[in-house]
C-alpha cells in the first residue's frame, strides 16, 4: 500500500514507460531545437515552442523519477546528434505537419503507457502528459486548418439509413463486385496514409544528407517501400472515388548539409516503421472486407522486416541503447 511514509518501487512496466519516453523526447528535443532555428511563420513558431517546452519538462521529470529510484539516466540523444545551425532541410509547412503527426504518435504511446501504470505519482504524471499532448495536437491542428494545409478525410454526400448486414458477402473482396469501403475502414486507411506520407518525406530528406552510404541506402529502401504502401492505401479510397491526403515531398529543400547524426536519423525512421506495425494492425482489425485486411497483413510483414534491418544497422554501429533488463540468474550462477 502507498502512504505518506512509503512509496513503492516503480514496476518494470513503469520503468519501460519512463525509459522509452526519455529516449524519444531527447530525440524530439533535437528536432525541435533545429526547427526553431530557421522557422519563419509566427503561428508555427508558437506551436514549436510549446512542443519544446513540453519535451524539456518531461525530460526533467523523468530524470527525477529515475534518479530517485536508483536507475541510470539513458544517454538518448544529445547535442552531439544535432547541428542547430545547419541550413533548413524542410519548409515551415512540413514542420507543422510533422508536429501534428508526432502528437498523434505521442498520444498513442501515452495511452498505452497509462494502461500499465499503478503507482500514484506515475498515474498523475502520465495523465498530465496525455493532457499536454492533446493540447499540442489541438494547437497544431488549428494552425493546419487555418492555413489550409491539412487534408481533411473524405465526407459522404449520399443518403444514409440504419441497416443491418444481411449477407456474408459484406466481408468478401477478392472476386466479383466489392461493396464500397465503410466509414470505419476509411478512418484507419486515411490516418495511415497521413503517417506514411510524413515518413516518406523524412526518408527523402535524410537520404539527401546522411553521411554514411549504408544509411543513405537504408533511407532510400525505406522511402521506396513507404511509397508502395502509400499506393496500396490510396487505391483503397480511389476505387470508391474518394480523395487521398496531399503529399509534401516538395517541402524538402536542396540542402545536403546534415542537421542530424546518422544515429538519430536511423533511429527515428526505424521507430516510425515499428510504430506503423501497430497502426496497420489496428486498421486491419477494423477492416471487415477481406481484401483490405489482406493488404494490411502484407504491409505489416514488409515493414516489420524493414524495421528489423534498421535495428540491425543501429546495433552494428553501436547506436542502439539497451533498455533495462531483468536479472540473468543463470549467468550469475555460471560466473560465481
């Protein structure tokens, strides 16, 4: 029991939440500091400053949690991984789109984190983090909407009525006439299109500035696969005469001077690819047409293999920081 005289040690799940957030927020701090050095639009600057303030505050609080419980602070990403004075690699337009999508990633992670938190201070902390990230999402969406940058998901202009499914062919999609895509299926497809687009732009930019040939090749492979997935996802909507989100490859500048370390860039893309597995899985779970579910299953396999290659690249270069591990009692016994 928790009381004023006793605080239980953080659990492994809570440690995982804090460790992961520290590493990810240290990366975000590098990105935001670089963006703020050249962004011009005052509305976007305000959202960026808010995002950086959140990141700095979260890093400080997580450090306090870990130190109090006797855990080391992860190295994460530091000033060694960012050159703030590097020329702009992205336009202001892409930066606000990036912030919008990253806030969605944050909300997903923090919602998952809160599900395995029991200690009171951890509960209160992550409830606050979710609230702050919702505010970031709201602010970035407001700017995107007011500036006409965001591509809103399709609307239905037909007449709807309450009906119940009467035939099994509602689930089919391989042969013959397919039923139109449902609103539920569109929601997952459209979000994955937006997220894939943001990854593709990062991969294009990173392939342009990476120092290592191996890293450049990985970025190009990732971009090609994400382009293929964008086409697959787009076809799900275009088939029913529905629009797809706009793309932002033209928002990458011609700079070849890298603002980020190869370590940061590979970690960032690998993390986003790994996250895509979860987003694809969720969209697959709500797809009731078999052909759509099969598309997601195929894409999960492909992106999982690519993410694994990214992990191998990080490990080969000793860029992958090891998360906290359970005690290896067998090894201890052998070395006694």
